[in-house]
C-alpha cells in the first residue's frame, strides 16, 4: 500500500519536512514519485524501518499502530 508523505510522517512521528530531509540524506527513500512530483511511501517500509541511533531493547513493548484514512 502506497501512502502520501503526510500520513507517512504521522506514522513515523515526525514532520513531512523531516522525511524530505531524510530523503536528501539517503536515510529513507520514497518508493515512487507521482507525475506531479508527490512522494509515495510503502507502509511496510515505514513500519519496519529503524532509524540510525534506534536501539533494540531486550524487553519487548506491546505496540498498536492505527492508521486513519478519510476520503472525501
């Protein structure tokens, strides 16, 4: 599932400008650009990607991810 930058940023807990910066730094690349130049990310890529400096903890935390989509 491809999602736009605003939703991707919300899932990662950062701003869209941070995702743009990460793209320039080659930390996280969008999978495609639309004809209009909009970035699209893959949901699995965002949920599975660890940032530089993130540490795995020995104790597992229970996490729940909620994605809200509104079509008007």
